[in-house]
C-alpha cells in the first residue's frame, strides 16, 4: 500500500474528503494544491506538513507564502506550481481538479511514474487514448475515484482478464429534475439545479448531474478506463444512490457494489487497493434504506448522454469537443448568462463541427478545448 500522497485540488469537496482518508490511514502528504482557497489550504498545511503546496492564483500564492513562512512547506506559485506538484515522486497523486485543468497535471503525474487516483473525469473524456496509452507506456495504474467507476472496478475483481464481461451498468441518481419534461426545465435557475438529492459535490459537477451530462461524461470515462465500447455501457436511474454501478457477465450474473453515498469509500479504495480498511463512513443499513428502485433514463428530456455516446462512437477529438462545450456552457449557466436548456444545445453544436480525427497530442486537445470554449461563448452572445 502507498505511504505518501499528493492531493491536487485539496480544498475542493473530493480533496477535503481525501484528506479525511489520509488522516485515518496515516499517509504522509507530499504536496497539496488549490486554485484560490488559501485559508483552507493554510489549515491543511499546518495539519499535514506537506513538503510542497501550490496555489494556481499567483497573488494568493504570495499571500499564502507569507502566512505560512513559519512552516517548512515550500509554496510553488501558479498553474506551473500545480504541474510541478503533480510530478514530484510520491505514493499516489489524487487528481480532484475540476474540468480540463486536470488534464496536464494527469500527464505530468504519469510521466513521473506516479500512481494516479483519478477523480477528474475530464482527463479521460478529453484526453482519451492519449492518456491511457501514456499510462501504459509508463506502467502507471489509473485507479478510479468516481463512485460509479469505483463500483465497476470493485465488481470486476472476480474476473481479472475481463473477458467474460457482457456489459457495464452505470447507475444515475437522475439529479434534481428527474421526472420533469423539457418545457418544465426551460427556465430553471442555477440555484434550483444546485440542489442535488443525494450527493454533496462541487458546483460544476452538480450542474452536470442536473443536465445528466455527468452520466454522459461517465459513459466515456468508463469506456476508456475499462476498454469497452459505449454500446456495452447501459445507464439505469436509481434514485436512492445505494447501488453505485453493476457489471453483467456472459452467464447473466450481475455483480454490484453498494454503500451509503459517501465519496470517502471510493477514495479510500483507490488509495488502498487491493486491500480494504476500516472506514469512518456509516454502515449501509438496507432494511432502513427500504425499497431500491431502478428505471430507464429519459433520453429525450436529458439529451446530453446521447451526445456523449455519439462523440464516443466518432472517437478522436469529439469527446474533447463535447466536454469543452459543456464546461463553458455549465459556467455560463451558473453565471446566469444562458438558460438550462442551452447547455444541451451547446453540446449538440460541438458535435456539428467537422473535426480532424488525425493527431491527438495533449497540445491538440488543449487547442481544440480553447477553440470550442470560444465558439460556445460566441454562440450565446
Ligand atoms: Mg460519478
């Protein structure tokens, strides 16, 4: 098992929970990073005494450097500092950055030979085979932190070569708007969309959950992580978020992973795999949970998963394109500049572009990401 850990995005929702696990497991912390939240980062530095900490915002980095001058932690400023933290040798790098900003740090961590616990799904959605091939080349394991993918990973343990897998079944809570139709959703506000029924998460992913784009991104993520075509990945709406995903085998046996909705379970499993340890998470009481329900998703009202499937089918840069359009539209919606339904339209527009499916270096992917963001912004001006 690992002894040391770097957490990229340590002041966000997943980052804070990762440090809960680190505290319990007694991991030594190598480095921590944050975008701007230096007050929380200062507390974390004082508790965990990492050798390095990075703050993406350079002004905030300087403020923090002065505040923690009495400690031995060295502050690395800017996004370059975040990249440097990813490449410092450690037991594992947990990447919980939000959005495409997570891609380059993933690449740096892999190039440094660091094991990767991946909560940043955009890494695999936009990075695709470029990232999985790089991980293979450097012999680096990518362990899923996303709850559905952790559930699949756990359910696959009985079938090491994965040859007898028929399909993967991702569960979806359905988000705050499940059961509503498109005309009822046209004018919902960001505030309404931010009320997730089961999970407490960051703002970007909570909106992605409301549009079901999150499930679309997760279909792509699962295809890349488990090397399986999108046609063999199903989605089931499961409102209680107890069954975190399932694997169906050729003999029609289905294996699932269950637990209370708490990210510390998948985080801990990614960091302690293949072992299991006592967790602070509450026990699952199935009698108390009562009925567990499953139903098909409403793909007509929630169109984003369908667009993601199409992007996955086309391959190449299309998955990066839908991701970029969504990331920009998600931001515009949170700022009140576009309507809820405009998010799906933005994603659809990205599929309408004719993209070169040839070279796919990280630079190609990042260039396309900027271009699509610009186009998405222009679309709503
Ligand atoms: Mg998830």
